[in-house]
């Protein structure tokens, strides 16, 4: 059996193995919005591809992109650093983390954090997270369905704490009130908020408003999941300027290509349009999450965990790898193999939300395969 991929969305390799085209695959292994990108993105791409951005080097300081990002969050531009996706920024955060001491990584957790720490021989220890039993999402009259923020469990001793909010792969949403006191305990706190803009009322739990007063806080965001532009590789870090200037001296020149920078400038240059898009995405997360949770809970042999994010972690009574392989081979549906997450094994899969039509297709395929096994 091949080792699990560290990331979802490996369409070309999977299509070659299955003997089909990538476009024939329904990819629920990556967690991106299934609609869009919005027309503003497409227009900016066309302008950039046939204009000056494709011909000249990008601005080394990314001044316009930083100004757009800062304006959206109400920050100073020197408190924002664009990156080649969140993954590049994890690498520089890990360099600071390795110098500060032992990192604490909640587990199960994203494999990119240990990868980044390994670049600098950074030491780390695990913080086991409790995996919740299957529960129904919170539903209140007149309120969008969702999962309420939870108290972050007390971490073990260490100098650096890495937090994913909402957590990947469990979908647990941590409350800002439970995270803020940790800034007094750790020399450095790195918060990955890549999925937070997709969560209904998720911004209420963001730590970005605390950065100006907390020199030991780094928040990393991604635009690729919110806008469905993973191929452009665009993320950003929010931290105090001295730290970001140091990162800027370490990195390669022009880490963000001109096309991605132009798209980011165009998107964030219209904050009202950004907020409208965010509301649309959050309604989709709430609606499809509640429906998928309900449908999966009725299937035999699997249990979904509650999730505030745009993905669901499911647990099987036995190994789910044969089920995953049949879904690929017979239905061309890709689910995330969770063996790459420390603390999870073959009994776990993750499903990224799709359009309602495609979510129905996933449920139908799961129902058929679980009935036949």
C-alpha cells in the first residue's frame, strides 16, 4: 500500500493511476470552495497574463498587495507579509520556532508543521487532542447551523505553540478567550487561520486583532481555500514588523508571482466585495456541513465528528482504506487518507465539502459501498 500523501488534491498522479483525466475526478480530498473563483479573480488573471505583470519582475516589497491586505484587516502594511501560500510562511515561522526552543504541536495535526521544523532541526513534542464522539451540529432557530467554539485544552510545557483554528483535520473551533492566555505562557505562538474565513462567525475567534500588542504572536492566513485558487499559491502572515522584516531577508526574491499578486490586489482592493464573498462561503459551509453531518451519521460503520470548518473527519469501526480505494476506482471520488496526520490511522478519512449536487453523489457512493462490503 503506498504511503499517504501529506496534502490532498494530487489529481495528476491519481488520474494517471486510475487511467482517467484529472477533470473526471471529484476531489473531496482537498478543502476548497467548489464554486468560483469570482469573476474579479478571472478578470485580474486575464489582465495580468496579457499585461505588464507577466512581463516584468514583481515588486520586491509587494507594496500594493501589502496595502490591500492591511486595509482589509485595519492594519499597518508593515505588519503583513504575503507568501507563496501558507506553506512557505510556515517554513519561516519554523525557523523562529526552532531558535526559540521546543515546539508543542497538537495531534492529530497538519504534517506541514513538522516538515517546516525539520528544515531547521527544530525539536517538538505532541499535544494529544481528544477526538470527540459523533454529535449533531448546533442548530438554533434563526441562527445558521454550526459548531460552537471550544476551550483549547491545556498544552504541555514548551517554548513555542502551534495552533490551527479551526483545527485540521478535526474541524474543532477554538475560542479566542481560551487562546489569548497562552500568549503569556509561550515565547512564540503560531496560529494557522487558513480555514477561519470559511467558518460562520469565525472572525470573532481570530487572533489578528491581538498582533499589534503581542510581539510573540504570528497569524498565518491563506486566500487559496476561500477563493478556490490553490494553483496561484497565495497566503500571508500577520505579525509585528521586526519579525516580518527578518523573514523578508531570509526568503528567496519574488516568492509571490506577479499573477498571484495582481489577483490578491484586485480581490482585497474591494473590501465590500470580499465580505460579500465571505458571507456566501460561510452560508455554504453551514448549510452543507449540517446536511453532510446528518447524512453521514445515518450510514453504517462510520461516525462523523462535528466540524466548524468546510471538511468532516469520519471514523470507521474498521479500516476505511478499502472503502477509499473503491470510491476512487469505481466512482472517481477522492477522499483524504488521514494516515499522514499523526495520531490518526487507517480508520479515519476526511471529506472536503463540495457543491450540494456533488455532496449527494459522495453520500450515494458511500451508501452503495458500505452496503456491499
